[in-house]
């Protein structure tokens, strides 16, 4: 029976440095060495960060008058982003729990959309503040703490070699203790060995506090989480309304279209039975056959619009190829997927691609289109591009907004890049877990 701390039988997370400090035998584990490594690696990283920030600030300020400094100052503002990403990885030395970034996906593709999104985020400025704190305060303090511990222990342990190097005459330990024989030298060596486990606890406590500060400053704030939850709630409401409208449309189409044609077919066949089996019968039967064919075509199209059978039987790639074959604009399909995906992912992406291709046919004026699908970093990425006139956007109609809502239910994103004059690129990004792949 799984314990409350490990629901569904999952193993509990590995203890971090804070938990290890409370356990007996801490000095016999790898945690003191990991804490020391964490503090030691802060020194060169902090020095490099300080140098980079000073160079960007000085050069950017000096060259602003000739406009070259503006990109440098912009780089200075964004310098906290790569440092924060590296710090989140380095934090795994002391804490196995991942720290999620607080950044969101840009609203479009391209450098300008990325810059606009990053400069409007609070997380970017928090990370810049962390970079300044790290460069000016944290790494010098860490260098002082870990340097003092290593210098004291190392200086005492090195007493016998220092005495031997002087020919056995004299050696000054830690610049304060003069020894001229081997007994006090080996006593210093013993003291240094005893101090190593004693220093392990304050070093570990300092590193744990440093890791806690890093996690607090670089984690996603609760306000951002609340905002994301509110947006997900709004998108789900819009999605429910869209599904209800689609259901009513299907009901209306079946009632006013296919049903009326089947009624007409029934009446025509009834008249055929009343006619004399002479000259009018062949014409009436031909008309009935035509009505039946039209009704079957309409019913087939309606079923295709609700959920195509090819999607169920053969998967996303085959379904997209089928849509591409029926498109009035020539469409090239290039998919490279590991296998069948979950039904939810395949359905959402299929209808998103259908909407994008419908926009290409109706509004783009394109001569060709292309659909590509890949798995990147554990997620599905599908792009629909065309060589049309551009100018598409999610705010200009309900079609693309509905696609964005459908994808957001899966925690995915729709990115649209459509400058005036084209080209237009619809990029769908849907995260996938290993369970989303079927064989």
C-alpha cells in the first residue's frame, strides 16, 4: 500500500542537502563534497558574470550616442536569463527538485516577438536582479566562506610537507605558527584532518541557505501561476461554448441538409411506385439515384468533419495527408513521428491543421503550403506555412482563437507569424509525456 508521501506507488524524491544535514552520518556521505563543489563553482561563475555585466554596462553607456550601445544595453537587461537557467541546473547539486522557469511562450515567432515578451515579463527583471546580487554580493561571500575553510584545513594538513621542503629547519603554518620539528607538524596535520568533518556542517548549512535563496528568487511567482490558471479557465469556457455551437451546427446541417434530401428521395421513389412502368419510370429512378448519391456525399462530408475515420485507423500523418489531398491549394506534408500519439493529441492537432489549411485556402492567396511535424524536447511541434500575402492573426476571427483554445487545453501553444506580404507560419507546440505515444 503506498504511503501518503508517495501516492500511486511512486518513489519518494531523493533527499536534498537540507534533509541530509539532519541525518546522522552526514559527513560520511557525498553531500559535504557536493556543497563544497557548489560553493567553489560559484566563484568563477560569479567572476565571469561580474566581468560581463561591467563590460556591457560600460561599453553600452559609452556607445549609446552612436546607437551601437543600445543592443549592448539590451543584452545587459537580458543577461539574467541565461545565468538563471544555469543556476537552476547547478542547483541540482544540492536539491533534486526541479525549479521551473517563470517565462511564458512568446505570442509569435521571430526575434522581435521573443524580445517583446521577455521585456514585458517580471521574471526577466527578477533574474536581472539576481544576476546583480550574484555578481556583487553572493560569490565574494561564498569565496570567503569556502576559502577560509579550505585554507585552514589545507594549511594545517600541509605542515609536514612544508617542513620537509625547508630541509627540516622550520615552517610557518597559516602564517602565524612557526614549527621547527616534525612532532608539531604532524600534530597540525592531525588537527587539519579533525577540522574537515567539523567544517562540513557550517559549509553545508551555508550552501543550503544559498540554495534556498536561489530557489526563492528564480522560481515562478504565485501571481504568474494564478494568471495562468485564470487564462486556462477562460480558454476552457470558450472551448465549451465552441463545442456547443459546433454541436448545434451539426444538428442543423443534418436536419436541413441530409435529412431533407433523404425525404426528397423517399417522395421520388414513392412517385415511381405509383407511375406506370412505362416511359416516366426510368427518368424518376434516375432522379432518385442522383438524390441518393448527393445525400450520401453530404453525410460523408459531415462525418468527415466530426471525426474522420482515417484519423482513428491510421493516425495523424495519414489524416493530414488526406486533408492535404482534398485542399484546393497544393500542400506538401512532411511528418517524422515516433509512432501513434494519444487520441486527444491527434484529434486536437488534426483539427488545428484543418483550420490552418482552411485559412490558407480562403484568405492567403497562396500558391503552395507545407505541413511539417516533429518531436522536439519531448513535445510535438507542427508547422503550417504558406507563401501567401500574410496578415493572419488570432484576433481577426474566431477560427484561430478556437485553435488556440483547443491547444491550450493540452497545455500547448499556437504561435502565428504572418507579416504583411508573407510568409505565414502557424506553429503548434504540444507537450507530450511518454504515455502519449502509442505503438
